[in-house]
C-alpha cells in the first residue's frame, strides 16, 4: 500500500461529532498537493451560528474564507466540525470572526488568508467583520466575495 497524504486523518470517512467548544475542535491538515503553484481555496459557510455572550440569543453569519495555501491545506470535514462547534459558543461577532481566522493562520501558515464575516442584524444593526493577513499574491485570481450587504425588506 502506498503512503497517502490522507492516512493520518481521523475525522474524514467516519463518524465524527462536532465538538462542544471551539477550543476542543481538531483542525486537520493535509499536505498541499501543488506546493509549487499559487492558487486560491474558498470555503463558504452561509449558515454559521454562535450565541450572543450577553443574552445567549443566537447570532447568524455568512462566512467566506479565502486562502492561498503554502505547505498545508485544511481538511474540509474538520473545518465544518470546527465551525459547528460555535453553535453553543458565546462570543461577539468580532471575536468569532477574528478568532477563526487567527486559528487557521496559526495552523496553516498560508501565503495569504482573508475571512469575511457577514453577520445578520442584531438589534437592527448588521455587523460585518473582515480579517486579512496582507496583500494577496499578484498572480493569484481573488474573486470578490459577493455577499450582499444586509438591506432589510427594501
């Protein structure tokens, strides 16, 4: 049997439960199969949920993660389980968005990363939070995130 970049993955291909807390989530990585190419990876999570740290009421966001990998890719199932772990996590929008981005940067050490957190209104005011590690490489096509700002019923 040949050595596979997927041999060490524990969550993919089996039953895996979402962790109760983001701190307990395991973000798995795989070696970048194209380390000599600059390219963009995009994950979209249109149904992200967390809780208000004061009231405990649910908060909802549309997250768009873009990154240019270096040596590692985030394994998508582990990312999904990590994001699901926020469902009972109490934190402000800024803490959730920036915390997710910083954790991914710490693990992946990407060439470039951007996370857009497009949050639905709380108290009638939408709060959008954006994180970026710097300028993207010039040779990489970075499409706009194209998440429409909240307009209400109008």
